[in-house]
């Protein structure tokens, strides 16, 4: 089990403005699976992603990520944990002054000197897999929206993360690129045992998921296995 | 023109890449700060201009302050004495009150003293052909005495024994220098001051300061004719020459003992007198305070400009920084980027500021005759100060990094 939540609750605001976003949520995410998280806007998907992704402190309940309890975890520990994770955001957030290759390098450099010293072959390989082998030295301003998103995906994956959190990663991609990215994530899950938790509304992506979770108003209302057997 | 611009850009690009590669080796990581700065050329040039302007302001103020301090020392350095006896209220040469001659006689009787030469000091205006006035500080002394160092003065000072004959500083500001340089005892330059006809029989070189435009030497008799209210019995200074081997401090101590409780007179070494004069003019006179204030303003301008540049740069990259925070980069990594930018701006902005100040020093020195000199120490101090100023701005700008919250990215 790479990720487990028990009785997870979360609030925003104080006093009269205090509002509960998650209600008593129980969850188990298995290694080697591509899990899709669905739900309407405001259902708590993002809150859940930020909590299990160590981007926000857990207020109540328990979250165990890669064997580490996150309730009460200090900020330095959360930072350490995040280095073992991969994040793909809806916006690419690439450094405009860095080339595609340099942006991907930033995904490795966080692991320290040795990883950074051997960064180039891994980054070149991954960009090649994502169809950007001939765009290595392009600045983001010279890349299309889809190409930028693929660079961001390469940045998230180059450090071989144990868990990948993705928020609408294919929103900016055409059908072919979107499928290419999801196949890559799925291959990572299968071959390396990587856990992938992805928020998406893209039906072509949902079709490829191993498991689909549905949130509604902060509660988990659906948990089903996907694919032909379901 | 197009080819020239293209060539410049290509050269700039090559230099930028070389600088980037050098920084990468130095930092052991991607030089993100430099890459961000050089990516936005307009902002980089504007920031460099701001830092250059701040450096220029500080260098000019230091130049003026240096000229003030340097010009204060010029007349003291021309005096041939080890100790200076003056009224106790003397702050500068120009405001030295008269001293009773008996005090100088008492000083001369102290063991170790070879001679005490009385010197009269006064200021008068020299009207030029165009009607403008030049202020001259006048030193009056017995022509047989040798109160001044420069050999050029000693060779000529015999002529001062002639009535109403003077020597004038050839570095006096805005005068007909050619006419002064042509003046000789045989063919003196004739002029009128305070209703008296004077003959300028020669010249010497000291240089004006912030008070007077230059200097004039006269015999004590000529001096008293120019300043009839003054008395031979009350000169302004006593220049003390010591016997070989005498200890200046010990002699000064003995003089104070000889004077007893008298509070009307003091004795100092020339270096102490220069230091006192400099301290007084730097901290008590408006001109010195203005230069000090100007330095502070220059630093503040630099801090504000660099802060604005770095703060907007941080604001423009908040999402990128938040993304890197999300993947586990610690706060010191981002501080490193901002400080990298600050130091680069400091170094790049200082160079044009220094070059501009060298040109302005030269122009101001030519126009005013002030000793505007750029020293390596001053340039080094301002370089360090500029980098420190940029680092301070960087430290202020890093507060905005706290707004880069990775949780907001989803």
C-alpha cells in the first residue's frame, strides 16, 4: 500500500467562515496502479490531492504515504517526502528562460549532486519518449502548449518518483499526445510499480485507468475498478 | 546598421553563454538567476542602469567629499612645520582667531623648539576683468622666514620684501592663468585689491578648496596694509620648527605645561590639525553634511531600484518557484537565485557607473580645480557597497517568495 487515508477531514477558514472540505474519508491506493479521481468542481479533489501530496498539513485523521504518517509531520519532513513524489500541474509552470532540457534537469537537481551530475542522459531519454527529442534546446516560448505540458511531465517523471500526482495533465494536449502521456504513466505504473493518482475529466484517459474514485461534496461516493472486466 | 546590431547581439549572446557557463561551474547548479535576468534584456538593461546610477551617485558624492578632505589638507601640507600653535577656537585655517604674540614667544622658549614663525591669515576678494570675484586666502609672514615647503616659493619669496608685492596661486579657479604665469619680478602683473595697487611678481601652486578659490602670499607688512584692522602683535598661527631629534608630542606637552591653565591657545601636530579640520568640515559644515547625505541618498536609490527589479522578478516567477517548492526544493535554493541575481546586478551595474564617474571626475576637476581623484580603495569600497546594497535589496525581495505556495498550484 503506497497511500492510505483514514477518517481524513479538512476545513478551510476560521470561526463563522470555517467550512469543511473533506468528510471522514477512507482511502487505499495501491502501488503500480493508475487511479483516476473524478468529481465536480468543489467536490474536494484538489484538497485531497494537496493533502496526500504533502503540500498541505493534515488537520484531522490519518494519511500514510510510502509508510510515513503525515498527521503532525513537520514542514522539513514534508519537503523531504515531496522529493520522492512527482507533480504534474494543469499549468506547465516552466521557467521561460530555461530550455526544455534545463527545465527537465530541475526535476533531477533537487535530488542532489550525484543525481544532477548524471542528469542529461535520463532527461534526453525521457524527452525523446515524449516526442520532444528534436526540441531539447528550445525555450518554452518556442514550444506549443502541448509540447510545454510534455516538458512539464518529463520534469515530474525524470526523478523516478514513487508516486505521481497529476491534475488534468492532458487538458492542454491533443488526443494523440494525451494518449501518449497516459500510456507512459501507465507503463511507469506497471513496470516500476509507480503509484499514479490523477484528477481528470477526460473520457479517453478514464478509459485507460485501473481504478476510478468519485468525490462529491467532500465525500467518497464511488470506488470502482475500470477496464473491460467492470 | 542592421549588420552592426546583429553582430552586437551575436557577441552579447556569446558573452552571455560564456558567463552562464562560468556561473554554472562556480555555483555547481544551473545559473537560474542569470538566465532569468538575461532572458529579459530590457529589464536587465534598466536594472543595470539603475545600479549604475546609484553607483555613480555614491562615487560622485565620495569624490566631492574626497575633494573637500583633500583640499582641506593642501595648505597644511604646504606649511614647513612640525607643530602648529593657534587659538583654541580654531576649527579651520579660515576661522583661526588671532593669538597673542606672547604665546608664540613662550612656545619658542620650550626646549627642543628651533623657531616659531608667526603667520597672518586673511581672506580677500580679487575682482576679475569681467567683474566677478575670486576669494583668495592670504598668508602673511616675514619674508626672511621660510614657513612654506615648496622650493618654488622659497626661490621667489625674497621679492615679498618689496612693498605691496605678492605671489598668487596659479591653480586659483577661473582666473587669467596665462597672465599670472607670465608675471615675473621684472614684469609683474598689476592689480588692485582693497583699494591698494599690488604687484604680482610670481606664482606657486597649491589649489583652491570649497572656501577659497586659491591662495596669495604676502609679507607681513603688505598683509597688514591689506588688513589694517589686524595687528602684528596678534598673528593667527605659529609654525613651530623643532630641533633635529626633538619629539613633537613631548614638545607639545611641554608647551601646554608652559601655558598652564590658559585656554586661549592650543598646539597640535599638522596631521592632528588636518584631522580636526576635516572632522569639523565633514560633520559641522553644511557642505560636508550634504555630501554625507548624498551618499545615503545614493544607497537608498540603489536599494529601491534593485528591490523593484528583484521583487518584480520574483513576482513574475512565483508559479515557477511554487512548482519547484512542490517538488522539494528548500527555501535556501530560492534565496540563492535571488542573491545570484542581486550580485550579478551589482557587478554589472557598477562597471558603467565607475566609467561614467571617471569621466565626470575629470570634467569636475577641470572646471573647478578641485582634487577629484578616483582611488582604487574608493572604487573597491563602492564595488563592495554596491554588491552589499544589491544583496540587501535581494534580502528584502525574498520576502515575496513566501507567497509562492505550492498548494495553490492545483
